[in-house]
C-alpha cells in the first residue's frame, strides 16, 4: 500500500522520514564543518576614528 499523504501514513513510515531527515542533517552539518580550511584564519583589524573630514568632488561650497 502506498501512502500518498503524511496524514494517512503509519508509524513505520513516520519513523523512516524522521531517520532520513536526521541523517541528512548530520551529513550537511558534517560537510560544513569539515569543508572549512583551517589555514585561512582571518583576524579583525581595529580601525580607530580620527578627526571628521569632508570630501567633495566639485568646487561648489559645502552646505552644512
């Protein structure tokens, strides 16, 4: 008998769906963890703000 709806499926069909979803989640998570390259460690640079400056590309006066 084919179960075309999740509502009419029996207990074993529900269990199969849960197991397949769990295995797929573990595979995707494992692939994501092991596909990182540990040699490319990036560090954040801190840039401190200086004095405010104004840049313009025209010769018109600045309106503030």
